[in-house]
C-alpha cells in the first residue's frame, strides 16, 4: 500500500487514472497461501549428478518427474548424507545410506511410510519378499516415484508377474468406493467454503479414507470386497449426515426468505400509512 500512497501524492496520478490504481492495488494485495509445495533446494547431490551423463545423471532426470520432487523431497531424504557439503555428501559418518539391496527396499521406504510397510508385509506380495515377489519400486518406481493411486493397478504392470484377472476385480471394487469418497469429500469442502462447521464430518471421512487406503496392498479378492462393502456402509452414514445438513440449510433459506418478505411487507405498509397521513 506504500506505492499507492506515493502515487496519490505524485503528479502522475491524473494520467494513470482509476484503472492503474486498481491494477496497483491488486498487485499490492496479499497473495493466496494455498500454493503448491515449494520445489526442493538444489542440493549438492542434484548439482553433481544432474550434470553427469548416462546412468549417473539419469536418477536426477527421473526424480524431477516424481511425486517426491513435487512434494519437496530430495535425494538425502532417502539416501542420507550431507546435502550441503559435496566432500561429505556420501560420507557414512554423515548418515549416508546409499542404495538398498532388493530385500531391504520395503524397510528403506518404510522409514517414511510405516503404515504402508505394515500393509505390504501382511499381503501376499510382502510374504513373497526375497522369493521373487515385488517390492515398492516394482510398482511405484525408484527415482521417478509414482503417486499412490488405483492407476497403478493396470494390466501392463500386473501381467509382468501374473494374470490381471484378480487385480481387475479388486480395482473395480475399489474404484466404486473411491468415487464415493471423492464425492463426499467434495461436498464437505463445498460446505466448509460456505462457512458450515464440517469438523466432525471431516474427521469421520478421514478415518474412513485411512481404512480404505489399507486395502491398496491387499490382493485377497474376498477381503477387498468385504472391506469395500463395510466402508461403503460407513460412507452411507456420512451421506445421511450430509443430507441432514442440506435439509437444515434449506429450512434456513426458506426462513430467511420469509423474514425478508415479511420485512418488505412491513416496509410497504409503513410507506402506505405514511403516505396516507401525508
């Protein structure tokens, strides 16, 4: 706003006019705070490997396309080491871990994803660890890490190890549930934007969504179907709660409209009475 005060005192104000003032006011206004996560700092790991050719530079190029990069997670978050000192970046006394052996990959990733690790180890995939079974990087990638979603369950990926039929059934069951969750989440956010207290509904949906996410590594069709049915029952309760909110808001709107109409009628009567006395 300092620029606006200076502008008002300057001789240029008449020439700039109201439009320029409006533009400056918009520039001076606070910017939204809901921006995406900031890009991670260029660590010495990125600076060094990013300039190297072939396999030594490839991890940086892949990482830049990953969900890790999108969320500001750089090399040292996984591999350890000192990201600010080139001389000690790979010094094990500074916590450098390097790349894990294949059987150690789940525990390596599980340092940040303990819940997912637990679900994976309990699954048929986890029980086959070290016996040719898939690890985290089999489905999610290592440096170009993919965001966890049902899109990872696809024929191209799954048929590398087995037929797609079981995975297809699981995905279809989970897609229906996910669509239900997304719809309720959208409604809750809409109400929140309108100033409605949605804290209880938000917490309930958060709990249901977490329960749903535990199925992402489950490969037992019967269990996935049963859990999905139970989760949809819980979501049905949230649907009914949202309907109650809808009805309450509708009643308030009707009451508000009646109050406005009544006020207008009273104003009109007062006007007519006043006019008759005049």
